[in-house]
C-alpha cells in the first residue's frame, strides 16, 4: 500500500472527504499525538490529525479521516455513526481491526472505536 507524501496531500484528502460528506471544515491541523489518531472539537470545528498518519497505509488513514469527519454528523459511535461508516467505507470493521493491531500506537491495546477517541 502507498502512503501520503506530505501533510498537504493528506489535508487535501480531508477536504475531498469533507466535500463528499457535505461537511464544512474550518481548521485542519496535524501534529504528533500520544493518545489518539485524531480529534474533533465541536465548538471550534477544529480537526487535529496525528502526524503518524503520514506513515500509514492510505486506506487506514482514510478510515481515520472518515471516522473523524462523521463526528460532525454523529457525535458518538452509535447506530447512525456505524451506518454512515458502512455506507462510505464498506467493511470499516476490518480497517478498524488493522488500525488497532498497529503495535506502535499508544492505544493499540484498545478495542473498537474507542481506540480512536474523538473530542466530540
């Protein structure tokens, strides 16, 4: 699998997904994060993505992008969020499993969507 070449390339993909999902994104930031792959702050519309996403396979980082953007529509990991994930990514559970199996992430021992906690 291929990886993103630059932060700008990954940020452009976030914008692509935001357009597809009809979500208005105000600020996208990337930085090293110790405990999360991404976070979303509802009050400011700020999206922060872990810079480690640049080293991941594109399909896994796209999972993180879609996961976080869908919190604009569904603040938790309930039925609506799951149905949206399935609608846009198909078998998202397999991507989620692969993401959680990554040994270099501080939350790799966590299971399910909580491994990718949101600020939502």
